[in-house]
């Protein structure tokens, strides 16, 4: 028995020395923190909470979501930059963490982090409450051009992609309506529902419950083609507004995150994306 144990330990040490492939190693932490700059209910918050259920299954570790809000992601970036590069903490990325770095010049930027993996692109959509008179973005645009103050647009944080998209939209259309920022997609959705803003820009996962309940209506997508699950919703291009947005969602870690950790994530994400239940979601 003693001889078998010694051989087992020796084999394990040899495997470490030779560098076993990531899939053959166990993850070095029992719990991993996934940080997002969005509030609960925001796009990245929903994305991380849902994905972590499947990552636990395929990576053999538990995940905790931490909402570090404020400063359009600058606080979350600073937290990651000061964290150990050992695979214990990551940040849910969107273009916001690059935009914030470039526009506001915080003490820590995306360059103080390591990109780990991009998971997928998230289509940007424009929506209104079900009681809104606007059935298309073209109708909302026409109303805003006629009376700028009659249509209030809502976006998330000042450094968010949707805030930048609004500036592009205004430049293309000539609309000069007010744009009201929010701390996240969940807060923006409430503003659309209670009439604080007339039109919101967001992502489908933020609206799923309200869409099913018939509380909101999507009036366009900023995509090249119509979405398969929204075949009756015209793209902005189809409505005469030449604007296409590609929003990535992924993960970044502290600078100098080890290559073997990055490889474990590559394998874990690939397995998750192939998981039938995750694909269904």
C-alpha cells in the first residue's frame, strides 16, 4: 500500500513537471469571483450569473458574482488590477472597459489587465414600453426630429457602448433629444416601464421576462441581419439608419494571469458553449 502511494505521488509530481494539459488539471481555487461593473439585472450581471451555473459543471469550481458599480467600470478595473493574478478573480468584459479607459483616463485601464477569452457577441436592441406609440425606430426618430424634447432616450453608464451608439445615432439622424444615463440595464428598464424615458438601448437578456409578459416592445436591432428569434423586427439599416453594433462579452483577469489558467478557461468555455442547456438559454 505504501509503495502504491509513493508511486502515485511520484506520478503526480512528474505530471506537474512535464506540464499536463489544462483539462487534466484541477482548478486551483474552490471559489472564483466574477466581477461586473453593472448592477443586478444588468446585461453583464445576468450573463455572468447564468454562465457560472454551467461553468461550475465543466470547470469543477464554484463562482461568486460581485457587483462593483460606479465610474462606468473604472472601479471594477481598479479592483482587478490590484488583485492577485492566480485565477481567483476575473472581470466580465464588454467594450465599456475599453471605452472608459480611453475617454476618462482612469488610474488603471484595460491595459493593466489580461484579456482571457471572448465568449460571444451580444446584439444591441432598441425598445419601448408596450404602451408606447412607436412601433419602429423610424417612428421614434421622426417624432424626435419634429420635437426633440418629446422623445427622451435612455442608456446605461456614460462609458457604455450604448451611450457611444447613441452619439453615432444622433450624428446619423440629426436627432438632438436628451440622453439619460443609468447605472445599468436593470435600472434603465425600470425607467422605460415607468415612463421616465421613452426609448431604451439594451440587450435581450435584460428584457426576457418583460418581453414574455408583453410589457416591452423591441423596435429595432443594430445588427446586419434580423435576429432569428425576432424575425418581424426590422434592423436599423432596414429603417434607413446605417448603424451596426458588435458588442463582445468575455472575461479579463489581472495582468500576468498564468497561461495554464487561461487554457483552463478556454477549455471550460468551449465545453459550456457546447452544453445543450446553455445553448438553449
